[in-house]
DNA sequence: TACACTATTTATAAAGATTATAAAATAAGA
DNA sequence: TCTTATTTTATAATCTTTATAAATAGTGTA
C-alpha cells in the first residue's frame, strides 16, 4: 500500500504540472516509507548515499512544493527544525517530551471546537492543529529503573 | 488588573529567587499589556527606547527564565520565530492565516482527548496544544471588497 | 551606608535552519 | 531528437537563537 500511495502521489504531481525528478521520487518514497516524522536534514542524510551530489536546498525546495500541492504537512514543534509528514488520513500526534518520539493518534476531527471558535471570534475557520505531549512507555520505564 | 498581574508576576519571581531587574520588569510589563503575542524581536524593538543598550540576548534569556518559572508560554507556529504569551487562564488561540492576528479563545481543556491518547498509545500524557486557523473578519471583508 | 558575593547584562561571536541567487543540468513535450 | 522551461546544484546570505566572557548591578549583611 505504500506502493499505491507513492503512485498516487506521483500522479498528483503530474496532474499539477510538477516535474517528477529522481530526487523528488526519492524524497516522496522516503517520506511514505518512513514511520518517523523526519526533518529536512534527516531526509538529506538518508538520501546522501543515493544522491551524493544532492543539495540541502533541493530537499527544502521540494518539501515546499509537496506542501503546496498538499502531499505533505509541515509540523513545527518547539525544537529547532520543522518535521514533515506525508498526508494520509486525518490524525493527531502524541509526542514524547523525553526522547522526541512521535506516535500517530487517530481521533475524529474536533469540529465542535471549530464551530464554537467561529461563533465566538467571527473567524472563518479553515482547520486546526493539535498535539499531545507526554512520556512514552520506554522513557517511563527508564525513569522508574 | 494588568497592574495586579504585574505585581503577582513580580512576587512569583521573588519567591523563586529570581532577581528583579529593570529589564525584566519592562519585559513582563510589555508582555502583560500587549494584547498581541510578540516575538522576542518585537519586545526588543519595543524596549529599545527605554533601554538603548539592552542586548537581544537579554530578551531571550529572560523569556526563558519566565518560561521556566511558568509565567510565560512559548508558542511555535509555522513562521520563523517563536511568540510569547503571558500565562493567565487556560485558553487556545485562533490565528488568521492572512494577517497573522492571534485571538484568544476560551474553551474547556480537552481532557477526553488526553485520556484516549493515553489509553491508545501508553504514553503518560502531560498536556496538549491546539491552534485554530482561519480568516479574521477584517481580512474576510477585504477579500470580498 | 558600604561591602562582598553572585546573578545578570552586555557585546560579540557562533551555531543552526532556511532561503536566495545564478549557473549548469535535465525532464517532458513537439 | 531537439527545445525550452523547470529543476538542481553550489554557494552565500539571512534570520533566529544560543554560547561565552567580561563588565555591571541586585541583594543580603555588617
């Protein structure tokens, strides 16, 4: 199914008139297969072997292109660099404050919150984001030692 | 009441053994009176007149101190720099995607989400963050022109 | 009030992430 | 295959934030 997702993503690019380069192919593939939520630098390092001459700028440029097309979501947490997530179904993230691990968490969209916010503030709401913070089981058991 | 908040904040600092310097006083005062959610640079620029020799590092250092003491919350959105918010009661933020305006939005904490997340992932949840995005009335009316 | 001690500020530089630029390379359609 | 506009590369610049060390200034004590 990762296979199908990649194909669909490439089709999306084609439909939008975005050229499919080997670098773009590899970045998408990495994002889809990666169960983590990599930073631009993670991706750069991971593809160094396959593309020894690739520039960091290429990674950033393409992540921006993917974001604009809607294939990828950019996550900005407290730490230094953004993380990138291939867009599949709607889900939230649970983040470990000790080790930084990010786990997907499926939950119905909080439509009610958006409605109330719209009513109270007069904004036309487009979307929201939410993250949940805590300690993952691994770190919790280490703490207890 | 901004007056009272400032006094309480200063008391908090005193209790924690953090020295009250003119710069700290001014930064706190600015944060409390500011209805916006300023960046470190906003604060720096705003206090330039009063403290011509103040260093940017001072602003950053003190914002970190305030955050550690719990007086201030750091907000990291998509844009380049963090924003800082004087902590009062629990509330969320509604953010205009056109002009960047941030409006406070009071809503009961989403305890249920935290519970479910804890149950599903095994994390020990400490807190969550949520932001709501949309278009503010001003920008919406400009769009319609 | 003056002193001493330590925290804080300043000035500066360094680090890290991201973006801009221009020349070279290349994907995709004719 | 050929052409052209897009993309990549290499590099430098920008911006935010942190580190460092010397100078300064709060705060408790005599």
